[in-house]
C-alpha cells in the first residue's frame, strides 16, 4: 500500500508552512519549536515531500518551502529516516523532476543532490541512469529538471563521480552531455556546458578522452545568443588554460580574439568570466608569445572595464559627497585579525623594514563592493600583465592614459587614475620619466570635487610612494604629504579611509624623512580622532602605529607626547575589556611604546596592568571552558595574544624601567601557562615576550629557567615556523644572560637547532635566528657545542652572511670563534664558507676583528704558504680583496 497522509496531519503541516513565512520573530521561534517536535514523528518527512510533489493546489512558495525544510532534515537526520520513508522520498523526487514549475523542479533538484551527498550515490544505483535517460524525454520540463539535478550533483560530487567507487559513470555521462551542446533550448545548452565544466580542474579521465570534441563543441557555442551559455563557455576556456593549455595552443589566436570580444560583452557576468582569462594567461609561460601582438587591442579593453558601472556608483553612493557625520553600519566593519609578533633581523641594504605589500593590495579602493567584479578583475589583470610585459606595455598604455587622465567626465578620469595605480609595480622604471609631470597632476586630483576621484587618487599615489620619497623632499614629498593630510580630514568617509591607508604606506617608505613634519602630522591625526566614525578610527590607529614604527625614537619629544598620548589614553579608558576595538588600539600602543621608550613611562602603569588582566581573564576563561564546555564559552584568544604583544612592546621600549612593573605582578606565572597553550599564535607571542623580558629584567626570569627551558625545547618544531622562530630567539637571549650557567640546558635544545639549520626549505628568518642562537650557545658553553661544529658550520656561515652588523651577529660570531679555538678540525672542510662569512662584516669591534685575524692567520700558518695560495685561488675576486685588505691574508 502506498503511503497516504492523514488529512488532519496535512492541515497541521500546511498551517506550519504558512506561519513560517511570517516576518514576526516570535512566530518564527514558535515554528522552530514545532519543527523540533514534529521531527520526532518518522513520517513527518513524508508529509513534507507530499506537499512538495503532490499538492498542486497549494501556491508554489509554500510547496518549495516544504521541500527546503525537508532538505534541512535530510542534511541533519537522514541516517535516522526509516527505509520506507527514504524510499518514498526518493521515488517522489524522480517521478516529479519534470514538474511544470521551474521553482519546484529546482527544489527537487536540490533535494536530490542533498540526498546523494549523504553517501547515497552508492546506494541509489538507479539515480544517475534514470536522470540521464530522462534527458532524452520529449517533455522539455523533464529534460530541464533532470539536467538541473545533474548539474547540482556534478557540482557537489565531482570527485566521487570520477572514481572507481561508482564504476566510472562519467564514461557514459560526459559523451551524453556533449551531445546536448547543440540542443535548441539555451537553458539546456547552459546546463550541459556547466555539467562538463565541473570536471576540467580535476582532469577527469572521461573528459580528457573527449577533450578535442569538447573544445570543438565550445567553439561552436562561441557566439551563442544566450548570455548564460557564453558565460559557461568563457569559464570553460579559462579552466582549460590552467589544465590543458597544450590543446588550446593551436587555436590560441582565435581564442584571444574571442576573449577580447567577450571581455566587452554587454552582460557584465560574461565580461567578468572572460576577463579572468587574462589573469590566468599571465601566469602561463606562453603569455608573452601569445599576447605581444594583441596588446594594442587588449590594453584599451581592460582600461575600459575599469570604469565604475552606473550600478556601482549608486551602490557606492557616488553622489553623496559628505557623509562624515553618518554613523557606520556595524555589519560593514570587517573583522580584524591580529598578526602576532615575529622576531626578525635587519639585512644589508634594507633601509628601514621592507614595506610589506599586502596580498589584496590591488584595489583597496572599493571595499564596500568587496565582491569580485569586472572593475577589480580588469585592474588585477592589468597589474599582472604590467609585471609580465614591463616596458613593452607602455607604448600601448600611454595614449590611453593621456586620454583618460585629463578627461572631463569624472567617471572616465577616475578609471584612468586606477589604471595608473594598477601598472605602478610592473612599469615603475619606465614610468619614471613621466612622473615629474603626473605626480603634481595627481596631487591636484586629491582636491577633485568628486569623492570617488579623491579616494582612488590616494591609492594610486601610495603606489608611487617609493618614487616620491627618492626625490628631493621639497619637490614631491612635502606637497603630497600636505594634501594627503587634508584628505585624512575629508568630509567623506571613503576618502578618509583611502587617505589614512595611503598615508600609512607613505610613512613606511619615508621613515625618518617625516621627522621635520611630525608636529604637523600629529596635529592632523589627533584631530581626526574626534572626527572619525567607528570604521575609520580602526584605520587611524594603524596610521599612528606605522608612524611610530617609521620615525622611532624621534617621536620621544615632550611636545609630541603631549599631542598624541591624551587621545589614545582616552580611547583606552573608554573601551571595555571585551571590546574587539582593543586589538588595533593595543597594536598601535605597542608601536608607540617601543618608539617613545622612556617617554612612555608616565602612561605605562595602567597599560601594563590592563594587559596582565586581559591575559589572566583569558586563561581563567579557557580553564573553565575546558572543564565545563557545556556551561562556558571558549575565550577569544586574540585578546591574550594582543596583550602579550603590547607587553613585549613595553619591555622593548622601557627596557630596565619595566622591572618595577614586573615585580608587582604575576606575569611570569601567566607567561609559563601561555607558553604551553594549545594555540600556536599564543605560544608565538609568549616566546617573544619571554625574550624581551630576558633582555629587560632577567632577574625575574632567572628563577624560572629550569621550568622554562624544557618548554622552549619542545617548541623547536619547524612545522610551526613563527613559534619555532621566537622560541629559538628567546633561547639565544637567555644564553647571553645565563653565561656559564646555561651548561645544564644545552642538551635540551642543541640537537633540534642543528637539525633545523640543516633542513632544506627552511625560511630565511628562522635560519638566521637559529644560526645566531647556536653561535650564542657556543659563546657561553663552547665545550658543549664545539664538538658539533662540522654538522652546522656550513649552513651557519651561509645564513649569516647577509645580516647587518649588530650585537646579535657580534655575539654569534664570537661564539663561532671560541668554538673554532676548542675544535679547529671542525671547520677545516668548510673553511672557505667561514672566510666568506668573516668578509661580510663591515666594521667588527676591535677584539672581534682580532679573533678573526688569529683564526685566518692560524689556518694559513698551519697549511703553509703554498697550500694557502692554492686554497685562496678558489675565492671570488671580491672576497680575496676584502680578506687581504682587512686581515692581510
């Protein structure tokens, strides 16, 4: 007997479905409770499928909703459905896939794929053959419904379909899909291409066997009148470019011409898919050969795609010039992630820290349209192509730029400014002759009456900051800074944001060049404090922190401290311990404390206390959560990480002055717990703090060394690069303070350090810190470390040759010299590497220079003049010169 619903039950379910469409939250809550109750009855799901497939008298939204509730039940409870219920649902789906309503067909398709992802593809053997047979139905609805369901299954289960588990159904399905590329209905053609597209990236064998037919069939659809079909064709070609470029090369010329057309498609979705082609092509080695003949056509097309569309301008409120008084919508504020502290060394040739390019740095100008669009894709494509073609791009670009940058229509001019910013990285050298004329023009555009022009100009100018700073300051830096600071106080929030970000980039490039203007800069940034809404305040903290990092101790002047600290401390007092706005503020204060050094003393007490409290609260909450996860929430450990990092900043900035704060707190106990936290970022920040406290007030660290060292040894695991890096650095700092007393602990760490320095592919920062720490351990305990010299001397020398002269390098090289004294045979095999490392010193301290001199001459005397001549023949000329000039060998 087939299952039949009970009339009263059916009315109850319909009533519930009607209620669930009510906007009232109380009604919604009641509906949720009722659903929970009804789910106790095994045949409740039969009612739901019955409403979806049989109750044609009901309105479509209600029937569809019934199917979607069933879909959710399948997701959560399918394994508990009685076999008869599961069988009834599957039967109903297959029998009604051709429902006359597109909404109901789509709902059934979703239901089918949800059931099939529950492991049912294996236990529902008739599903795929039946759907494939129904494709041949004369009834359009059955064909379309089956294709819709198949497309969803291909999207959700592409890997399983291409495996032996199901007896390789694709061998039948793919040739079948290919036949439908010629179907008279555009909807069916679109489904067919979309189904095959699911198998390109995974290189399914059945598709590879039919690859030429597939490509020919795509070409046949190239000019399809349906935009969805064209979009899927473009998507296919972009993916084929990644996985089967060999099959496309013979047709490349016509594909490029086709993609040029499609990038200008009237349908923006098609144009966006086509534009991805240029991004993907730029990563292929064939890019230059394939595109060099087409740049003249491509450049204007990409530039044209960079214009804001009318919809964009409406969404961006492009006609609203002043909105600074409008509070932010809290949903628009993206969560911020704190980047934990990593200890790094300065390299030869770095002026200041390297300005790290952020990954998504490409189009910071329209965040509120954060979804990918044609403008962003075109800008990204032009950026990568500028990096591929460099100077070859300019002849095609300059005429376009000339026309756009000086255009009377602001939308066109704005796109020209974006073009100029997008090519900055790739074409910088070749743009240099034009910049003396362009930069003043851009500085003028900062005063444009359209906010969207002012904001993009901020971004583009930041992309040329490096060049601006390389010129005499009065020429460009001063006028640029003056105007950017005005834009930080713009009456438009988007402009404020763009100006703050651009100013932070300028600070990183200019560093101490900004010192003469500090008073003026601080006045502006502090004024912005009272002006900004929530979202931009967070960016302002970043600009202040970057300023402190860039000018360092020059900030430590009573006049500057008086301007900057009161508003920062006021915000600090306003924020509660649970407020995530503390993250950027703590990061900012950490930079300020490091820069101000003793100038931060009047403010350090409350800041220090609060950080300790934040760590303490977080650890306590974690403990309660671990004991009773059902009663307590897990803590947000970012609070603890940011607090540890600010404590590091205080220890680094205040040095010995931090001692009295440490005395009156239980920070060492807390730190010992943090060092054993399960979360790597917490351990990373706690080892950075341990190193900083070791340098600042070792007398508080020393009593704990016997407990701390085993934990440090356990964390010398290069799988967690940054944790390992900071633990290594801390061990080196502890060694320098412990001196001879380090001896009992060397065995805990030495083997791991030697293993890390010999590992292939270890990141540079970790290698350098490992080398420094091995050297420092050798400096204080040479007898323990020297026997291992032959195991590490070679990578040790190569990893430290590019480090600037500094105290860390000094102590490490002293250690090596002492160890060579203990075990001279340990370096014989690799002596040329030692010579090279010695020559990397610009001016070592006299006593260190003496040590080098003795070792070099000792080696020379040991082997005799002739052998030394032969040996030094292998030296590169520069090394030979330096050694003979500095050490007379």
